[in-house]
C-alpha cells in the first residue's frame, strides 16, 4: 500500500484505513485538501484548564473540535470518525512520562475523557507545493519534519504550562514572502511562522531535533519555524498531569474539514 494512492482520498477514507489497521505510518501527503489534526485527550477534571490553555495559545493549539466527556466522535470535524481508532498511532502520558504507544486506545477510553482536535500544518503543505515551493518532508524525508522544543514560553492556564514546540521548513529566501502570505491564510493550521532565521534566538540547534530528522540547509535557504501541535505533549510532561493521550508525532487524525473552505467551522443553518 502506497501513500500516493491516497493523496486525493477523503478524510473519511484515511480514517477507515487507520481504524482497520491497514495504515500505521505518518499521514503526510494523504487526503490533500483536508485538515489534519493533532489530538489531545485529558480527564474531564482537566478539560476546562486545557481549553483555556488552547485559547491562550492559538498558534500551537488552534481548536478544530472539542468532544463532550466520554464521546469519542468529533461531531463537527468528522461526524463518522472515532478518536479512539482513527489515528495511526497514539502516545499515552501518565504523570509526565510516556508509557505506551498503541495503535488504538479503545481499551483505555473512559467516560470522563474529553478529546480535543487541534489544527496541523500538514494541512497547508499541499497549498505550498501547488505554489511551487519544494518541501523536503513531502519527498525524501518521508514526512519527518524537524521539530524542536523552543525557548518560546506558552501562556499558562491553571496546571498547564510549558514551552512551545516548533517545526522547521527550509524555505528559499526568494520565496519567503510568498510562504508567509500563504500560511497566514490558515490560522486553523497554525497560521504564519513564529520565527524566521537564526535558530539560536529561539533556543534551537538544527542538528539536534527533538522529533524528526536533521535537515541540512542549502546556502540560499532560511530556516522557517511554525508553531507545532506536539506542544501539548511537552506541556503534559512538564505539568505532570495524571494522564494525557495524544497522537504520535506526524501520525495525525484526518478530518472532513476542507482547507479550501474559508470558514470550515462556521455553524450550519
């Protein structure tokens, strides 16, 4: 099974593949034109504080959907979906430590779980590619964006606090303005960059990514950094809350929301 077979698949089709266990890899380059989402699940006792954290930090945590306690179905973003089964791989954090990376969390689901879907910058990669901007992770790097824990502090909310995670795309200098203009059109996918240029200014060493792989820079290229939806995982570790369940980095939940829709979350009726 090749991901190119599913470049133009629907979000629902990719979810079906994950649910059946037919797809367990990263989701870059799949269901182009649909919003991909980061996932964070917390106990209901922590849900309000986490929602505040997301609202105060919309760059790393743009909210696509929030489920009712115990409900695994994203009623707005993917009405036929199930957050327990429809991502390729998950991470389970307890007391700030990663303890499990299952392919399904059905066995862990409880009536007090509240799930959040947060936008992902994979969602606008197809738009950048269509505009003639080469993205290494869409080709030879096999979806492995370099991601780093930065020194950019998130705004705290209750027990949730920690640094912003950023990912890096190498962009030719002549295309910087174009890339910024395109990505800023998609605030639900992290919007425009949070930093351009010298990585040390945000506490990043490009040779030592926390996720993904080192991406060397050509002479005419600038490192461009976007906020990343892995931020809640770092916040869970730093805040040491009893439990947070997330997607595994780059193994996203694909929604039914269309990137081309200027207002994908506008209520119907």
